[in-house]
């Protein structure tokens, strides 16, 4: 954990910078540790421990700006480092848009780093032997029932890890903020071979700030099920189908929207959502929240990297774009009101629509959505592809399952979806409430109509 002495060192960097001619400065101190145990094919493969500590300096001097970092946290060395950093900044070109955020915009409630409940106080109690045992419990390579020759497991890699991150920021305008969080994770990937020699892979993972909230024993079994379910894919004709997108991969369709709402993308003319604030660009009922301050949930934070306070707010509400992500620099450069540098914890509100009527249901499951869509393609993975940030045109390789009358019928693979993101999102008919609790992206299962698939 960051010590009081290290906090004083960060503050000393600020004082040294101001005393050496800087007009303003920010210091960001971070410490992290990770312990991981990896199993390969039922045998212990690797036990690792990594630790990192560093300080980043953001120097503003004579209308110029530069960033510097070091992991040498000794007072005398830091003093020389700061002085040399200012000398280097003075050699750069002017950038008058660079400045610290207004003090009234910064967080005032991130004092201890524990305010959001993201740190399990039992972190550090687990021994190396405990972590090895957890990794062994994950492995099913030697014990798994391989269904009488239908398939065999040819490889399995699984890992259990524990980590923490402690971050402290201080600037010359008086801001101080700290966030401390722990993460307990498990991951498994299995490859199987069917009786015809075809190979299939499946993966699964779990993550939480709390050690008791991940399913260690079920991780490899879920990965195995995902691999086995792919056996026997059938060809599907090209055409327009209803598309259901699994919650585990739904963020692939949301991230281009968030990128397009970033002021840097707009300034560089790389956004298909230019001049969209206050405009209804998406369907009625579609609401995307930034639930930045949800207690105890991954992705929550009280401030961004500038120290600007976060808040729970709507990014898109009933289809209307409510805000851009505008940091202090882009605010000056584009003469726009500053907001926050980017989204913290994206959450989509569940709903279903039928015959033009929106039903805001709190519980919308995958079964509900498949039944609602009746027939189509259930996408469980994306395989490459891209989205044009200027136009929103996309082309993604997908795999998954065909479904009929609300029931999954057979796996499909090597299909391609094409179209335009704005047009796709305006065909949204359902958002599930089944986002996994341990992940930052709270995007449930999605469903769209009339999506172009190429076989």
C-alpha cells in the first residue's frame, strides 16, 4: 500500500516543481501487486509475483506541457528528476490549452481510497499455498467426463490471481485523491477435439473486488461447455436475421459509440456522432448510464486521471445523446464545456419493445429475449473485423448459434455481419438485465432486427 512517506514524496515533487519555475503541476503515484498461479493440462505450470510502483509528473511551465515518470522514489533523486523535467518542458513548443482543471470540478470525497468499498480488507491473508490450491481446484483436465468419445480435451490452461492497485493524485491547486481496490480473478481456456478431428476452444472467467464472489470450481466447466456446444456447426444461408448478442461480448457494439462521443475523436473528425448532443440518434427507450459511483462494483471511481469528480449520469437517455466526454485540454481546444475524460462504468437499462410499445422490465433474461425474437442468430463471439469511426460502417466476423421458436438449434461459425452502427442500434428491440456482476461493462444481452449476415 502507498505509505504516508510516499504521499509526502508526491507532495514534495509538487513543491519542487513550483520552486523550480513550473506554473502548475500534478503528481500521480501508483503501486500495484499481483500474485498468480497457472495450471497447464492439470499440472502446476507457473507461480508468479509481480510488484510495481511509479510516479508520473505532469508539468506546466511557460505555456508548455510535458509528462514524465520514474520508479525511483528517493527524495534526492526525485528532486533532480523534477528539475530536469522542467528543463525539458521548456524546450518544447507552446500548448496554451494545457492546464489543470478548475478546483471546483475536482473530487472532494476521495480521502482514504476506501470510500467505494472496492478493497477487500482480507487481501493479503491468502498464502502462496492457498492460491496454488485454488488453481488446482479449477483444473478439470484429468477428471472431466468426456462423453463416451464425443470429444477429448487436448489442452487446458487455467489461472487464479489476486491483485491490488493503490493510486494517489495530488496537484498544485490543492486537489488530493486516492483510490484503492483489490481484484480476485480466475480464467480458464480449454481446447477439445471431436471424433472427426475438429478442434474447438472455449473460455470463461470470473472477477470481483471480493475473494468470496468468484466461482472457482465452475470456471473450467463453463469453459468446457462453451467448447462442447460448438461441436457440429451447420451452414447458414446469407440474409437478414434477428440478432441476439450475448452479454459477454455485447461491449463490442457499445465501445464504438463511446469512442465517437469522445471530444478528441470529434476534434480529429473521427466521429460519426459529431454535433449529436441533444439529438435523438438512437431508438426510444435506449438508455446508457455512467454509474460511476456504485458502491463495491468494478469500474466505479470518484475521480478521473485529472482529479475531476465523477457522477452518476445518463450518457444516452431515451435515444437522445446527453453529453460528450470532454477533458480539460479538449475543452480549451474546442471551446466546449468540460465534463469527464471518459466513461467509468457503462450500464444499459433493460427493456423490451414489441409493436412499437416499450416495456421497461427490470428482469429481462436471455430466455426472454430468444423467445421474444423467435428466430435468428445468437452471437456469442466476434472474430476480427472493424468499424469505421467516421461513418459508423462496420464489418465483424461472428460465431454463435441459430435459434428457432426461441430455442437454440445448432452452432454456426464463419459468418459476417455488415452494416452501419447507427442503423443497427435503431433496430434495437431488447436489452437484457443479465450483465455479469463482476465486470465493469454492465451491458446485458442485446437484440436487433434485420441484421445482414453473410455465410
